[in-house]
């Protein structure tokens, strides 16, 4: 009996130690939460401040990866609204200070003392989600709107909230413990995709055309707010190491022609990186996301473009 109690006690102490370790070292048990939205699809739940794998992630009252902001922009402040998907957001692998918005703010502050770069973003958003966000919240009196997309965004499907609370990457509530999150995320099989979500993701039609129309509406909304619009696209790592696929080239050509017709200022980092980056892996975290070095390169050119115009 004593042996059983001793073994049980050791096991309980071990589990407590493991729980504390997983929380303190990796931030398990405290993931970023999402909320469903009929028009936008989903947003990061507002007012979160977590640390994952040593990286700080702050979400403000407007579901931005930014600190608290004033609804009214101070007269002397240059306010830039950067909007996009995980490229802009930075995810758990990027500390708050190393996100695109923060590195752009650092660059611009060297030229103007009062600068705010807001970060409206969420993983897997596309221009359709971003348009809905801007229609809901506006531009926050920003003088400049920077829309950052990547090649995959040109083929994105309609905004949907079907993943929220069902996909382990879009939780809507905290797990019961850090250990429970680890088991669910890494040890249990991935739950099958629902038929409803499959239907959304397999829906046909001219996806590129629909995305271009969303960008057109974002441009018009920006003009209505008497702000300046800058469109930026980052490539996939594969496109730099090999070349874009034929269907990607066609979509890219459509985007470039569209930007010219609509008089939209457009920066294509496929061209920039091909000319300047000898080893593309040096600026990428994975196959699509930039690392802090890549964020600095992108932010520097965006900053120069803002300064020169």
C-alpha cells in the first residue's frame, strides 16, 4: 500500500513539474484564441497577451497584433495600417518586436519621430477577409494602407469560420492543461476536415479574379479615406529556389496588369529577392514565412517606398 501511495505521489509530482515546465518554457496551455465572424470569417480574440516558444504575442482591442491604440490619430503622427495574413502577423515563431509592422515602424522612426504601424492580420487570411475587416473597422485614420499578400493568396477561397473551435490551429477556448494541449496537438491524429469546409475549399470559379476584385475594393476604400495604398506581394521559397509554376505565372501576370490598370503602387518581392538574395533560405522561416532577417529586408523597401513618395 505504501509503495502504491509513493508511486502515485511521485507520478503526481512529475505531472505537476511537467505541466509547469510546458507552460513556462513553451507557453502550452495558453494558445492564442480565435473568434468566429460572419463576414470576416474569423479574428484573433481581442485583448490577448501570451508567450509561445519564448516569443511575445500581443493582440489589442481591435484583434490586431499591436499594442493598444487611440481611436483618434494624433495630428503629428504618421499612422500606417499594415494588413495581411500570417506573413504580416508573424505567428508564434516571431516575437512582437520582429514582426513586419514593428520593423517597419523602427525604420520609419529614423525619419519621423512619431510613427505608428498597426498590424491587422490573422493566419490564412486573404484579401477577401482583409476587405471585410476594413469594411468593419475602417482605416483608423491611417494615412497609408499597406496590403501584404503572398502567392497563395491569389487562389484563396471565401472567408469562413468553419475552422474555429474545430481545427487545432484555431482554438476558441483554452485547453484544460498544457499537457492536454501537447497531447491534442502532437500525439493525437488530425481530425478529418468537415464536408462543409471541403465544399468551401473545393469550390470552383475564377478565384484569381475574385481576389483581384477584393483588392480593387480595398484600393477604392483607401481612396475614399484619402489615404495612400501600397500593395506588396512576397513569394514562396519554392519560387525563388526554382521558379513559379505555370498557373502562378499566369496569376502573377494578371496581378501586375491589374495594378497598372488601376494605378496601384505594387512591389513584387519575387523580383526583388531574385536580384538581391543569393541564398533564399537565409530570409525564410519555412516554405512561405519570412524570418526576422526577411522581415527587415521587406520592411526596409516598404519604408523607402513610403519615404520617396
